[in-house]
C-alpha cells in the first residue's frame, strides 16, 4: 500500500484538472431485453464500464470533447456512436444485434485490452459456448479445436497430455491462468486435464514466438485461461454420464453460482467439479490404456471496486486428482505387475489491483500469482527374478513431489492521444517469477531438485499511426538464475487494415528457454521391462529462438451472414536446440540426457475458415501444413539411425466444428479432428506382442463427434433445463496395436486420446 501511495502522489499533478466533468449514462439492450455485464467504453481511452442487472451503465468524470462510445457483448455485434460532450450529461440507448466474436476484446496479445481486429498480434478465442458444443470436460479437450494447436496423449500407463503449437512440444508453450505464469513444469504434465471447463470463461491463444512480453517458454505461443467472470446473479448445475466403448464409464458433476451486488461494485463466481472415470483396457490384457481418474475441484473468482477508478480481483482454486494406470487390480500400486499412481493436491491463487488516473489516460496494475502442488506418486514394475522381487518389495519405488511457484509484478500503461500524428499506449513493467520443483524416488536414486528465479522487465509501444496502420514494438529483459547473462528479447508487429474487412499482419520476435527440466523431462516412462529417465547435460545452455509470422485476415459481415478466413505463415529457428540423447542403461532401465544440438527449424502455413448464417448455422475449420527438423540428424534410440525430423510431430493436422441452432431451445453440433502421419520410436519388450526396436510411421486418424440438446424453460421458477447427449469418436478411430503386458513400451501410444463413447447429461441453470 505504501508503494501505491507513493505512485499516486507522483502522478497526482497529472490527475488534477481544472475542467468541468460530465456523465455519460445509458442502457444496452437486445430485442428489448437488458444485457447484463455488457461493455461500454470510450474508444481510444481507458474509461469504461459494465452494465448492471438492468442493462444500465454510466461513465463519470468525462471532460468536454468529441468521443466514440462503444457498446460490446460476447455473441453480439459491436456498435459505435459519436458523442460530443459540451455542457451537459448525455444519456444513450444501444440495441445490439446477435453476432459472432469478431469484435471481441482480448488482452493476451499486448497485455492491454484491444479489439481482435485492432490487435497487431492474432489472438484466437475459445469461449464457454464452444467448450459446450464440443462436449469438453477439461482444458485439454477444449484446446484441440484451435488452428495450429494439437493436443496429444503421451504414456500408455498414465496418459499425460501436452499441447503442440506450430509443431513445437509442450515445453515451448506458456500456459497462463488469468495472465499469470503459475503453470510450473510439473503442473504441465497433468494440469491440462485438471482444469475443469466450468472454471473457464474463455481461452485466448497467441501462436508463435512474437509474445516476448511473457518471457521464457513462450517460443511456441501462449495460452491464457481466463476463469469465470462474475456477471449477474445466476447458477448452473450439470451432470454428464459417459460409456467408454462399453467397457469403462465416466461421470462428472459441475456447479456454478454467481452473486453480484446491486450497484455492481462487487461480485463473485463460485465453481465446483467432481469427476470419476474407471480404467479402460483396449486389448484385453488387464492393463489399462486409459487410467482410472478421480478428481475434485472448487474455487472462486471475485472482484471489488474500492473506488470509481480502481478494481481488485481475486482468484482462488483447489484441485485434487487421483490417477492410476497399469495392471488393473484392487490392491496397493506396488503389488501390480506394472503401474503408475499419482495423487495431486494443487492450490492456485492470483490477486490483481488496478487503479486508473490522469483522466483515465494512465493505469497501474499490481499483481501476484501463486501455485503449490503436493504429489505422492508411484512408478514401478515388478522384476521377474525372485531375489530382485524381494529387494523390490523391501523398498517399492514410491516418491514425493513438492512444487511452489510465485509470480509478482507491476505494470504501468499510459495513453498519449497525440503522438506523432496518431495515438499510442506505452506499457512497461517489472516481474519476478520463482519456481521450485522437488521430485524424488529414493529407490531409483532419482532426484530433481530444481529452483528457477527470473527477474524480468518489459517495455512496449502500441502506436496507432493512422486508423489503418498500427505498429507494435517492444522488448523484454530477463535475468534467469540458470543463464549466465541477461537475455534481451525484442518484438515487432505491424498491422495494416484494408477497409473494415481485411487485416494484414507481419511479426518478428525472439525468445529463450532456460537450461532446466521441463514437463516431459519429469516423466518416467516404461520401456523394455524397465524405466527410462531424463537428466540434464552439465554443459547445457539456454536455447534461443528467432520467429517470424505473416498473415492475412478477411471477414465480410452482412445483416444475415458472416464469412471469413485467415492465412498465416510461421517460421521459427532455434539456436542450440534441445534434444534427448540416449546414454545407455543402468540396473533400472534406459537413460537419456538433454543436450544442445546445432539448431532446428519449424515452419508452415495455417488456414482458418469460418461462416455464420444468422446464428442458425455456424462452421469453423483450421488446417496446418508444417515441417519440424533439426539442422543435424539426432540419435533417438540406441541402434536406430539418426533422424532430422521431430518425432511425434505430424506434418499436417486440423479440425472443424459445426453448429446448427434452428431455435433457442434445440441445438445440434458436430466436430472433427484430423491427425496426419508421424514418426515415433517403438522400443519392444519381451512378451509384448512385438519383437523389434524400430521407427514406426503412424496411420492418419479422423475423429468425428456429435452432440444434440433440447432446452425446456421453466418460467415459473426462473430455470431452464437442458437434456443432451451424443457420440464421441463415432467411427472409433483409435490405436489398435498397443503393446501387451507389463513389459510394454508406455511411450508407444498415438492417435486420439479415447475410443468411441456415448454420453448423456442434464443441465439446469437460471433464466
């Protein structure tokens, strides 16, 4: 608070104005119905407001002048009205028309609020409506429906997931929760499945390495998960039951409740989720291909407006997950022939304070984010030799993990309305990230004791040169405790708008990854009857990236129809690229070491298309063609030839979603995911149905899913009831050659994450 007082005193001279102030008030409706939590703001200023439960808003202390007042709401067409404030208050009414999210306000691309079409960096959105249409139960399932992104399942035993953006594996992508990088390397292994969809308001995705403002590990891109925002007093409860290929079941129940004060000065959204899934055995060997899951989560997201010009936001969540895969038995994990068991207890929190001053031309944000994970785990395989079995039972390989992450910082934004013939927003900030990971299994002499500390400073100039041209420039300085020198990461982006339909963007940025253990490095895999582990080369240095993007975005909107497309090319070169080198075996299994290679290049093109006819029929699709190669061939397994191309990385993949809503009560949707061929390594073990070690080129997969629902409005009790159901992976496009038994290669898993399943559910929510 002392820091806030000092800063306020420093800037107070700018805030004192000897001018008259007036009020702009009004109502935002649609079809004569009030829109709650719609946005009203003055364009090219930081002055804005949100409508209350009757659709009313007010903007206070507006100085005389000419303004553009903007009204926007998710799912509705943005409207603008010109206003001239002279010597009296103004009242105005908006009537918004349903639309799509072309004019949605996003924050991830620039760390400041921007309309999507005005952002010099492409930001893609996944909202809660899309998550419902694709029947997603967690974050990992929702991320599959984004261009340039692919969510893959790794490990036949524990089924951890990772996202690959523009051909780069999970450790190259920054996962943010409410803009805070509290997804630690260990959380990245299972965290995508631990975030329930009812916790999510929307997901903003920035592809490519031009988001230098987020620091280390944003080379592939950035995923920002924004939790539920309190809007109005309402509630919802959802129950879903799923039969997986007739051999396993999954059930989930979720609930949300929101309370908002009458004056909209405070509000909170509470969520709770429970999920249970039984183990699924695809090939009848009594070893699971989908592990047993039990999860509970709950939390809240709240805001409070201490004054007219300030806002305090708090987010808290608690996640628990039990995960067990391997031999399907009703006994302790160490009595299974082969198994992995994990118990995760995760706490996450963030706190943001923002104050606007200097007639809303300036704002100061002070923030904190934190995460704590306690994990008990087991990874073991019972030896065949009787003496080795006795030693195994005497000290079974149970382990513990302790993870703590802190991020704190401050950000200052200042708008200059007259800057070299245009206007600009200057952004600067400081932040500190601390992350410690202790992961230990005494039996294997396995220990990861890693502490990373990073002090970062960032500066950005978002210059609107004209109404058609925007030039974004900035840089970031990082001092990482595992890097000997300060890392300088610049970024440049240019946006040119041709009329209102077309935007051209070009971007360049650099980034780095520190020489540390990332998510997949912390996973212990089974192979050839033993376990494989990853260690770091003593001489490992940071990896640097150089990224370029160029895109054309076109959207044509008429009264009843919207259609558009985006073509984006991307190119990223990695210097001192990390790779895993086989370094032999010990008594427990295979060993790999992370080393620096000469370099690597990822390049490709992504095409997106979309169409919307009066919200009656909507379609979106994306397809990526790309290549990912090391500059020099690398050895992936002893005895196999070295290869240049990245493993587990298809050269083409894509998705499509379709929605049909003839009435507000009936809805039908379909979605499609395509995965092209890719090379993987198969390390065969005894009695697994395989007898050679080899490279294997996977087949293509096309995964089709369907959903339909009907809503009954119970007006007398102010509640709606939706009954829904459908099929996931209709054609059962699923891997059919899993290894058998305890000596299986757990990394030999590819294709869709689950076989065909049937689901049905009921959702109750307030009208």
